[in-house]
C-alpha cells in the first residue's frame, strides 16, 4: 500500500523543495488536485510537477476537478456541462501515468432537506458516473468515486448501480454522521462504511477531525494515537487498499499549513 501527500496549485512556488521533503518523509506518491489553471496552464506547468515527482521516486495520482463541477446536479444542463468540462480535464492528463483519479459526485442542492429530489440527484450521479467511467476507461485512467456528503445508503445505491471502485474518505463519513445529529459510536459508523464497501475500496483519504459545538471540521493534523486512524489501520488487513492519502492541510482550524515532515511519524506508523 502506498502512502500519499496532497498537492495543489497554491504550492507551486516552493514545489521543488516540497517534493524533496515529501520523498524524505517516507511518502510513496502525491495526489495532485486539478484546481484550475491546472492542467491547462500555470506559472508552473503540470508536466513539470509530474516530472519532479518522478525524479524523487514518487508516483502520481490526481484529484479530479470539483470547484464549479456538479456531476450530481438534478438540473440536466448543469450536470451535462459538468461532465463535458470534466472530460476536458481528463484529456489533458491522459498522457501521464497515474495511480488513479478520484472523483466527487456532488451537487449544491439540499438533498438532506428536500427528500423529493433525492432520486433525481442519485440518478444524475449514476448517469455521470457511468459516462465518465466509460470515457476514462478509453483513456486508460483508473477512476474511483469518493464519498463527500452522501449518506451510506445513498452512496451504496450509486456504487451498486455503477459497479464502481471507491475512495473511502473516512473523515467525510464521520462528518455526515455528525451533521445528522449523531455523536456516539462514530467508530461503529466508520466500520459500517468499510464493511459495506469492503470489496470496492481501493483508496482511502484520511485526516484528523475536531468537534466544534454541534459541528466538526476535517483536514486537520492528527497523530498515531488518533482513535479513527487506529481503527482504520486494524481494518486494512481485511481490505484491498492500494493507496492511502493523508489529506491533512492544517495544524488547527483554518491556519497552520502542515508540512510533509510533520506527517513522517504517521507514515511510519501506517507502514509498521
């Protein structure tokens, strides 16, 4: 199993030193977020980033575009435009050898509040997933779909109808439970997600979380004592996970960017 570190366009100025630190900290790959202007242009070309990674012995994966992209929108013109735009991104990265491309099947509609539109949103997600899976297969790109705001039953329906591989974002699953008013036995919820998709999970996204009143924030720093990290590590022996991304951005809520070196002990813990 490879352990990965996330990269995005905002880091371009220090990318050479960052890439060296990623390698020295024990990581095996980077997951590049395709935030515009990548892959179309930029002060640093995407091709140069990929070459830097390869020179450090790192493989590459991609996080598909998600800003402005709404693949689950029940408004067909929005969904169709999102699929069309997504395909343009994929055409530009098809030249690169990569481990996977992770995709959000998202909508801004209030699905959790308006039950009337639930089936429309799921049908839109399924339609987009099938279309993109076929398109990316032709480009020899491996696609995995990530849970974002979907409940377990909603995500199960999408995945079963599309026969897809998935990226399980553990922190997203926890956030959904908390948003629905649950605070007890969150470990049990994580286990339910892993059991439900045991044969389909190929990638895991993990980050620390912090409870703030009735809310929870993810993408935060954690350590090897994290109860959810230990739970996931124990379950790994029963999964067929190829890639594990430490999707950790901040030391604290909204500030203090985390360096690869800060995560070296977690990388070592996961590999032990």
